[in-house]
């Protein structure tokens, strides 16, 4: 800067040094006056001129200084526990965030702020004691289920024209505060509790196979994010007709059923255990436990085609190990006892059928064309009868 410009802008004044002792009201008033003068000067100076740019920079620094006086940094604990939140003191100073409680900017350079390690709720240190909403992760832990009605609205009058979360007076006319509806809960919220964030709504996916993000309140946004990968949706009970309209769901169900049939081979095979084949599904642990539970993330990935590609690849790898690469697993295959012809059969082969009683495997055509009982079941029944006879004779 030139000397003249420095004096004109008042930059020679020490507005930015660390204050000594406590502040009095006059310090804050002087800064407010300096800010107003800066704002007037910006309007008077030529557009895009260097002087105007310098004045804008000074205005920013003055505002930061004012905020510092209002909220002086104190020694704060690194961890604070409140309403099941586990708040961790943030060390990042350059990232610009917004406080979830007061909806104003967190100035990391001069303000202390915390983030909940469970639900990622973030707020100023000064706002901590004003928080009334418990940690959403506790709700996920205690109540792992979705609202499965589409936007279950009860009406603003039933809410007594108040925000469903903080009870601030709200109105559809925006007076005194705008009422914003959450598409997940169906309830209305104030602009502090509802920032017009969007999320995919589970009920719309399950009933309409619709994935368009809808506006939700902050607490719903966090809850849906934390629930995203939890396998809590039993589709065949909630909406079994969905399988009639979504072919991809039928394909995924068959692949999952095959993987469950492959699992016994792997947990008794040393080579498979050493290769840790089942860990290929570690991100979807429920796929090796059942074939009917889905997470919302599963359904999103099915819709995009991503899950079909990845699961088909894993299915191919698993089948290759059992049928080609591993002699131990091959030895556990079946010969069709109805026709006694053809290759070794496995229960996950597409052209086979499995006896529900003894799990023997046959060619599908042989199994349905044969009107007699399963040969293996017949042998087992005969063996039991012989054992009973031997006991009686003894």
C-alpha cells in the first residue's frame, strides 16, 4: 500500500492484535462504527477499484474482530458429552462450516467449535448449552427402522403452528418464520431446523421405486445418512409386488440365493478361508447371512446397475473356485441319481433342482419329470427302517 492509502483506510490502526484483559462495551461499539464507515466507503468508491477491494478486505477483518470480541476463545475441553452426543473439539481452522444450532457461519480461525463423532452435528462452543436434540445415532441404535408411509403429513394446525423440532412459531406465509415440510417425516420445521437439504426417501423407493431426492429437515438428513447401509428392509413383506415390476431385484435375489448355497463350501475349505473369499462381501455382510434383507444403499445400487455388475463378478469368482480351482470343493459336487449322466452338479447351477428334504442335487428336467420320490431320501428312509428292525430283533 502507499502511505496515503494506508492512512485513508485506517489500516495503520491496530485492530487485529490480541487484546489484553477483558473488553468493555466501548471496544465493541467502536468496531461497529468502523464497520459502518467501511460499508459506506465501499459504496462511494469506484466499482472494482483497488481502493474498494482494500476496503472490502478491511471490512472482513473488522467483522472477524467484532466476532472475536463477542466470542473470545477460551480453554475448551477436547471432548464433551451432551444428550448422547459425543462432541469432539475441531482443530481445522480453514474449513468454512455452518453451525447446526444457530445456522450462522463458524469462523474456525477465531471460534471454538465441535463436531459430534456419532451424527456429525456441528456447532459453536457457545451454542452447545442450547442444544435440545439428542444424537441421531442413538436413535439408529435403538430404533433401526424407517418411516414407511410416504410423507405422512398431519397438518400444520396439529403442530400448533410450531416447528416440530424446536417449537418456534412458523407459518406457510413465512410470518414470523417460514414453515418447511420434511418429505420423510411429513412434519413442518423452521428454517433453522430445515435447510432445504435433499435425500432419497425410503418409502418412495419401496412403494414406487422412485429415487428422486426430496427436501428433508436436518435431523432426517442425518438419520437417513446413518441408516443408509443398514439392512432393515424386508421387501417380500413390505411390498412383495415390487419383484413383479423390477427385473433387477429378481436377478439380485437369485445371485444372493446362490451365494448362500456357496457359503458352506467356503467355511469348510482351507484354501477359501486362506484366500478370504467371503471378505469380498464385507461391505454387505447381510448378503452372506440371508437373501431377503436389503439396505437403502442396496436398492440405490440396484437401480443404478452398480450392484448387479459387482455381485455378478463376485458370483463368478466364487463359482470358479468351487467348480474349477479347488479339488476339495469339487469333490462335494453331486451326480444326478435320476439319470446318472452328465457333469458334476452343484446346488447353485442354473439348470439344477435341490431336494428340500435331503439337499441332493439333480438336473432340473430330471427332477420335475420323475414322479417317484428322491432316491437319496428313499435310501435314508430304508436305512432308518432297517435300524428300527435291528433294534426290535435284538
